[in-house]
């Protein structure tokens, strides 16, 4: 017997009854693979049906996709979304501050506002503002019809509606910050404004950004409702075209693709904003 064999025998002594360690075999999941195959097949059939169905008239979609009329409507939709979000969150933040105030009157006013504007459907609100002249024909000597055009009515109605939801989002974000954080900042002698800017808001934004991003995307799609009061947004613009050309399906697909593109870009932006405010937490891993 060689010296190498003797060394190995000495290093690993024979133990009676000793067996090799069991081999770990992953559990077989045939049901999951079967379901995945079925879903992929159905998805492929759906995509094939959309692409090969001549009724969609993809050539017409391509012709109108970047037309001046459609792009003007898209621009108004984006502008309306931005204005409503800024004004809505500004008013919503004020309402959230009222709701968290020690003053019972301010708390009651904030609660009543949120209750009222969350109870009335947005379409009803827009129609009420659009017909406000029936209640108040003149404001400060100016006819209401001349003062409130369709775009102004859309901004007012959507902003008041958005502020009610923004107030709850901001209030929930502020309440999510641990009270001990504020007390520690007070112990360090930080002023009220500095505590809010450096301690409360950065942590509250972790809870505010996800629902705020969803509200932004919802507002973008919700602006399509202003077409009922003749605001020439994206949807109204394509409606004007298909009322003239009778190409209903391809023009609706033009609006659908544009909404999909813009909401996808907003979703990507929301992801990076969430990632920024989640730094230092488990969610960043």
C-alpha cells in the first residue's frame, strides 16, 4: 500500500454505518409549469389576434398617431395633469395640516372637505361647475359664462377632487413617521421648520410617493372625462376625428397607445423616485 493511500485512510477513518449525505432534490411543480405554458399560449393568441385583425387598421393608427390634432390634445392632457397635481397637492397638504392641527375648527373643516369631495363623483362635480352660471349668473360684475371657460372649469373641478385624496395621502405619510423621531429632533434643539424639512418630510415621503405616483397616473387617465364638457384633450381630439372620418376603432387605438406610453414613462419615473426616498431601508436591497 502506498504512503498516499495510508495517509487518506488515517485522515478519514471508517465509521461503521456511515452513509453519504442526502442529495437535495428540488420539489417538482408540474402545475406551475403547465399554468405558465397555458398563459403564454393564450397571450400569444391574444397578441396575434390584435396584430392580424384588419379591423384595428394599424395603418390608419400610424397615420394619425403624430398628427397635429392628436399632439395638441396630448399636450393639453399633459398640461392639465401637471396643473391639477401641483394645485391638488398644494391644497391637499394644507388640508392635511388642518386635519393634524390642535384647532378643532380646522380639523372639522378639513374633515368636511374630504368627506364632501370624496362623496361626489368627479363627473357630477364637473357638470356642476360647468353649469355654475345657473346658480350665480354674475361674479363681481362679470358674467360667469365669460369667467369660467371649459378649461378653467376642468382645472377647478379636477383640482378640488384631487385635493381631497391628496390630503389623506399626505396625512397618512406624516402619521407614518415615528413620534420618537420628532422628539429626538426636539431634544437636539431643532426648530419646527427644520424638523419638518430634515426629519419628518424625508421619512414621510417614503409613504407618500407610492400613492402619489398612482394618483398622478390616475389623474392623467382621469382627464379624459373632461371631454364631456368639450375640453379638447387627447380623447376629445380623437373623437373629433372619428366623428368626421367614422374610423372609430383606429382613432381610439391612437388614444390608447398614447395613454399607455405616457403612463409607462410615469411608472418608470415613480420607480426611481421611490428608490431615492427608500435609501437606507430594507426596500433598497
